[in-house]
C-alpha cells in the first residue's frame, strides 16, 4: 500500500521570493510616501497663514493697524515656527510663515523654508512666494500657485 504524502507549508525558496517582493515594494513606496508628507507639510503651512488674508485686506482698506493680532493669526502654529505680518508700508507687505522642521522641504540640511503671501499695493492682489525649497523654482514640494 502506498501512502500519499500531502504537502504542508511553504518551502524556503517560496518564502525568500515573498520577502524579496515585499522589499522591492517597500523600496519604491517609502520615498514616495516621504515626498507626499513633505508636500502636505508645505500645503498645511500655507493654509495656516491663508486664513489671515481677509482680515489683512479689511485692515488695509480701512487704514487700520496691520499686525499679527489684527489679522487674527497666532505667532506660531504646528506647521509654522514663526508667523510674521508686514504692514502696507513694508516692502513687500504680507504674511510670512517660517516652516517648522522643514526636513525634506529644505534645500540644505537644517535650512530655512519660508512661504509668504505678498500683497501688491497697486492691484491689491496677493501672490505666494517661497524661499529655501529643495529644487528651487522647480521643486516638487511647492504648493500649487506658489513660486520660488
């Protein structure tokens, strides 16, 4: 009488192939995830200062005192280590965020990254200007509508 032996479990080769495939997928996914986190950090920092634009413009039209308290922003947030407001007499006037812990955003290790909403006093329009981003004007981390 012949007894048929049933295969149980996986062979070592099969397990090694699965581990290799997981390693390849991780090598592709981790840098893409880190880029996604960096880009969202830049967008969140811009969002933190964008809320002050309406109050800034209202104070500008009423000849009010344009300062941090007047535009309703905190001096720092989780995304901005420092938020500064420049009045209409400054060149250029607007709101600037120094990004807290910029990491991959910065062009140099430990570098400073800023995102500013600058007002054109002639037209009253705001433009987004940045400094210190890795990759400069072609940076993949720049928020939509911002320039270096």
